[in-house]
C-alpha cells in the first residue's frame, strides 16, 4: 500500500491518550514518504501520544476513485513526550519514521499551542475541519469534483456548504459536505 488508509464503513478505533507529564511537549517527526499514519500507529504501540493532522482526498488510480485519509503535512506527524524522562531516541528507530526534527543534539519542540490548535480543528478521528466563510475560495478534496476550486456561496445549519463552480457555460452551486472542502492555496 502507498501509505494512505482506504476509508471503509467501519470507523477507526478511538485513541486513548497516554497521560503525559506537565513537562511534555509536542515534537515534529519526519516520516517516510506516505507512511505518516503507519509511523503514528507504531509510535502509539510504544506508548507515545501522537497526532497526525489529516484530510480525506479522492485518489484516482486505474480508472477507479478511492477516498483516502492522508496527512495534511505530507511526510510529518507530531509526537508528545517529556524529553527529560522519556527514552525519546527510540522514536528514530520506529518503523515508518525517518527521524525527529532536531536542533543540534536535541529534538526541536513545536511552538506552544500549534499542535493544540490543530487538535481543536479536528474531529475525534483526527480529520481536520476547516473554518469556512462565504466568498472564500476552496478546493474540493473528494467526490466527482475532487481537485476543483470554487467559491463558497453559502453555508447551512446542517453542515452543507454550497460551492459555486464554473460548469460548461456558466456557474452552478453544488451542495457539499464541509469535510470534503479545504481552503484553496
């Protein structure tokens, strides 16, 4: 497999966070290409708390479309530990991990609040939910219009977003689920 997880009807198991000390910080981990989610699973089996900000993308292969969970930051994930009381060097030997992001001889901590803000913007499965507003340009991540860019026309209270797309000779509004959209670059 290429590292992405094919989505199935079964929901992923809920993560039970490992209690961390007050001194625990989040650190970035460079993963092998496409192996972010596998590396996170192996780190969790060792008792580390991980977070991989993820989105769902439609992938086309051999005339088929599949929805896959992929890392928001390809090649990276976050791990939380207390550098003073943890055997953190074992992270570098974990399957799927290239290395911790280092500053000299020590891992470089992520800025305080960064990973916590990603966690707040994600659902229980770790999928990022972007804040959207009318007039914003968005990229469609999944479905028949995957990789198209449109403009948010309106949002409703049921979680649907109406996106204006250029179709044929004009524009048309398409109703989409908020989870299938991401702010366009």
